[in-house]
C-alpha cells in the first residue's frame, strides 16, 4: 500500500474542520464475519445491505438498530438481501422486530437446494410477508433519494453493457486464473455500484470469481471505485485480480471476522491493487498473522472477545471521505480522487 498525504480529523470536528455538510454516512456494522452495511443519505433515506446472522439473542439486530439510531434513522427505507446465506439473511426476522422496514430487495427464489438454505429462505419469506418487495435485476436502479444505486448482478446474471464511463479493455484479464463454476447462492449475489457525487463505491456481496470475470472481462463494465467493499468478506473464492486491480480502489474495507474472510491470498490481491492507499478491517484475521492484516489502527476489533466495534465512512459529494474506527476513535481523511 502506498502512503498518501492525508489529513486526520476528529470525527466530531469533521464538519467544521473538513468543511463537510450533508454527508453520506456508511456504517460497517460488526456482525462477526457476516455483512450489515447501512447507508444513510443526505436526504435522510437509508439502505441496509444484508442483516447479519440470526439466533444470537438479537446481537446483530441490536447493533444495526444502534447504528440507525446514531444516524437518526427511525425506519429503514430499503433492505437489500444479496443472497440467502445465514450471515447475510439470517438476521431479518429479528431486525424487523427492532426497527420498521419499508421495502425489501432480493434476487427472487432461492437457488441453492439444501436443507439449511431452504430453511433460511422460508424464514425470510415469513418475516417479510406484507412488506413492499422489489425483484433485483441487473441494470435496475434502487430509487433511494440522495445517492445513485445501480444493480450490476443478481440471480446469476450480470449487466450486459458497461456502466457510463466504463467499458475499457481490462488488462488485468490477461492470464487470469479460471475457477470452477460456483453452484451456490454466492454466485447469485446482488451486486451494486453506488455513486454519490464524484464518489464511487462497489459492493458485490459474495459474488464469486467466475461471475466477477463475466463483469470484468474482456472489458471492465464497472469502471473504477474509490471505495471497495471487499467481496465475500475477503474470501479467495472471490476477489480476482481482474476485478480488484481494474477497479483500482483507493480504500478497501473487509467486513470479515476473526476466523472468517480476509484470506491471505485475497488480502494480497487487494494489497497489490494499483493506487490502493489503505486497507481497513472489521476484525484482525487470525489466519493472516501480522503479514496479512492491516496495521492495528485500521482494524476495528483486535481481540477474540466480541467487542462489536464498527467502521464508519462519512463522505462528501466532491469525492472526499473520512473512515472512522469506533475502537480507537481514529478518523482518517481521504481527499477527492482525480
């Protein structure tokens, strides 16, 4: 990772010192190796990407509700379920008992015919009965006010045409490894590109390697990203160089657990991405050791104990943003990209 000249701002001084008004707020809630990412726009609308696990005494639902309260959100406008695995959809039934949800977005029927996933899907259907529902399709927007969200993958399909400003030949496809087709729900993940002014964010859920190649080879259909939510918690089943190196993220955030995600192989692919400034992680990854983890100040949860510290991004429309670590109160500012 290349060091870059950046300013450090105390979070409570961000507006005054850094000149930010009506920012986009993004909470990376610690759900212990699952995903629960809450976007709150300047218009006051909210999008929650996944809900973490269930069956944990409301741990994940409570953490999401706490983040919503911190952002002055009394209901979640959209909950987008990327796919039907326990660490993404498992928390829905508990979440709706903690905070109202207006609309659910998903890719449609479960495609992984196993007892565990069939059970999760049935529980999900029961929990959202009577709520508004949107079927995710590649190329469709999410009609949230205050940021632009376009879906780029869903139900095993990806966009056919490049997004605006994308479509360049992808040199990172040359010689890229081919892997076996993934038959699980991971390959059905709903993925999205989010644009807030000049800031671009990519979050592909748990989309796996071969589906990444469909998006990125031979042409890069997504363009570049300022902020990458590292796919699949940093698993080496995802995060091909053809994806990560072509996106050229300035900052990458791993929503990993201590024993889940941030594999050394995937971590190295991210670390070697051109233009990367920093990696941030929700947890120290035990398998990586010091060599394959971010520096301690950039990790929200260092110890094995379930402390539940989160990461937060506060972004301005000019493309500048701050990443904040709730554990140590570190807030690092990144200037607008070129």
